[in-house]
């Protein structure tokens, strides 16, 4: 089984002590590729350096909605210039989106997100989207701009109707630790009912630990467990589920390398 963690923050300092050992353990578990989204300008050089140092590491460049309230003078121009220079290993725009649960002023969040949707369209890259209490609004913005490469609604949580709206817009749903929570019934049912091709796996490490691992640092070692829960839920052949998930993520982030 070969798995891709489509959303993990391996650049965070919490991994500085043991990143090499962790990557080796993950490889032994079948996790062979990672997409690391940047959350703010501070991370851009970190994710780029990390991808340069390790095989199988790729990254997104963007600004997370939590940082929309900060000093962002000129940030979109700098992001656009960097993205258009096509640095090696860049496969997405993000992490960007809307978080309507946070206290960050919505006006700033909207402006920053819309600018990144446009950038993704112009650069021909998929989006890595953070959508919290904002699924309908995010879908509305995407419908307006229709970024041609789609992307992932990371750590999707929501209704089947919202999931179908994203899928129709060319977006995949990120299946993460939430699938281990029995109380997340609605979202689990969505992951069971949607076409398998609409799903990709992620851990969102170091956040979103599985139900029985709350309070600890999450790592991509959780990815095989997330895959297994999904396989059980869907009652499909594990081999086929793993194969389709792998191919979907490859096609999304590496369309040019498909045979
Ligand atoms: Zn994230």
C-alpha cells in the first residue's frame, strides 16, 4: 500500500527534533509522498527548503485565513512573483480559505482568499482550502472564479450536499482524523457515500490527532489508520481503495507525470 499525505505541516518546529526518523518510519508504513502547505509568508522559504532536502516532499504557497488580520502589505504581490517563478516542488496554492469561526475580520479573509483563487487560476495550480463554518460561502466564491485545476477542501466536514457541490466544482475532499470520531456521523456518511475518486487522504499533522490519540502530536504515521477506517466504512477492496486514492492525489498534484 502506497499512500500520499495531501496535507501535513512537516515544516513546523515541533518536527525539528526527529523529522528524519519520522520520515523513515512513515516510509516503512507506506507513506511515500507529502504535500506541505505554507500558512504564512514566514513558512514559504521553510517549505521550499524542506522539499529541496527530501524526496517525495512537495509544497503549496499561500496565506492561511488566520493570518488575514496581520500586516499583509504587499504579500499578494510577493506571493504572485514567487509562484510565477515556478520554483521546483511547488504543486499548489495554499493553505488558504475562510474560517468563519475565528475572530479574524471577515473582510480581510475574503480579500485574501479571492486573491489566492485568482492566483491559482492564473498559475494553473490546484488550491488547498481551509473551510471552517464556511462551506457554502467557499463554494460560492469558487463558482464565481472556477479555478481550472480545482483542489482539495482540506479536512472536509459538512453535509453530502456541500460535498457534492465541491465535487462538481472539481474539488476533492480531504479525509483526515475526523473520520475516527464516532460523533462525526454526518461527515463519515459523506465519505462513505461520495465517489471514491472525490477523496484524498491527509493527516493535517501536527493537528487533528485521531480519536484515541487526543493531546499528542499528530504525525503522518496516522495516515494508514485513516485509510483503514475509510476502507472499513466503504466496504470496498482495500487494494482498490488505496490504488484509487493514490492515483487521485497524483493526478491532482502532478498531472504532467501521469502515464
Ligand atoms: Zn493545515
